[in-house]
């Protein structure tokens, strides 16, 4: 190649052309369909479950937690979002008879489930016995953890009763257990105001035990 073949070619043009050549393989090496395919947004899935006795039909993002479905979609804000990591119990609800942390499970996983929140246990003019006991024994202070505490306590008593053989419960009208057992069974529900002794008293009251 003659030395004058590069006559009139500037340094800027050479560098610019080199950058173009180097960049080209990076574009062609991209996985087929990855760069040009439009990103899918707004994908939802249908889910149907029964909440507080009523059938609910939702279309939710598959990543939506049960907690957010209850609060944001159904406006049942009695269930509280505390740590959002399953460590405080503020979001406890009852699903198919079992208490769970609703922040740790996805709404779409509960197709056909029966869900009870604090709103489904009682109303201001007709309190659930556990709600009434929490009022009588001052089982709350700031009240933020109270919905989860009450749902957990209701389910806990059902768990204990279910564990007693039927032939024993024929004439047994109360459940007998110690304060230590109550505290252990309720250990997943944290009260930052530390009203634990009052919470135990409320639970024992509903169970028919003297505080």
C-alpha cells in the first residue's frame, strides 16, 4: 500500500472508525431475541379466595404478597406491615385455620383458601371474645401489633384444642396450660410496648383460665 493512501485522513476519523469496528461484534454477539424483544410489563395472574366469608377475585402481579393483596387491593388495612420479613408477627392472619405471616407468602399461592383477618373476627359493636379480653386486660398500648397478636392468639387456642383427644374433651370446657406455654406459642408475635403479661392474661381469660 502506497504511503500516500492515507493522505487526507485525520487522526479523529481513524479513531472514530476503530471505535465503530470494535463495537460492532458486541452488538452482534447479544443473545438472539434479548435486545430487540419488548419487555413484558403489567403481567397479572387471577386468584380467588374467601376473605372473612366473602369470595374475592383479584388479578395481581405474581410477586404480590398476601399482605399487600389484603392491604392494597382489598383495603383491609387492619393487618399491619411491620418488618416485612416475617420476624415481628404484625401481619399474622388465619389461612385455612392456621396462623401465618402474610408478608412471607404470595397471594397467588392461596387459590381457594379461606382467610380470616382482624376485620373478620369481630366488629366494634360485636367484638370477638379475644378482642374483648384484650380491651379488658389492656393487652395493647400503641396497638400496632394488636391485630396480629389477636389473630395469632385465636388460632393458638384452636391449635391447643385440636391437640387434645376428643374422649378427653367430652366434658372439658376449658383449656389448661401454663404462662410459659402461652409465651412460647406466641413468641412469633413481638410487642414493642412489652405488654406481654397483659396479653397472656387476655388469652388465659378467653381460654377459661384465671390470670
